[in-house]
C-alpha cells in the first residue's frame, strides 16, 4: 500500500476520530490523552521510513488493536486487571513495525 505522509496522517486522524466517537459506549480502548497526535506522528514516521511500496512491511498502514496482555511501547499494560501497569513492567514489543496500533 503506497501512501504519502498526508494520506497516512489523515487516515490515522480518522481512525482516532472513530475511536473517540464510538468508544464512549464500547470502552474497548484505554483512555489516552492524545491518541490522534500519536497515531498521526506514527503514520508520518512510517511513510517517511518506507516511502516505496516494495519496501513496506506486510502490515504497513494497517491499524491494529492490541489486547492489553501484550506490551507495546507507550501504552499501559494491565492484563485486563486492576493492577497498576508498573506491576506488569517488563520487556515491550516495539511499536515501529510499520503498522500503527490505535490503542487498547
């Protein structure tokens, strides 16, 4: 999937807007102060890092949700419990593999 920086940033912002609009009732994502800013920045970085379709990883530009039992840089991990995230601190999966996680 070949996209320019602006296309990916717009798609990331739209994803964040859909989450903000629909998650008040579903509550599938943990609260995040600037989800749109994070997703937009990740989208711009991915577009810059992999500008050509031939070089893009398989899940390039695919927004993926990650259950909070899997650690991801920059997002809290609580394992579906009321434990503080620090209680589950440890090694994290890097979030820069070309796909962006809209959150948890």
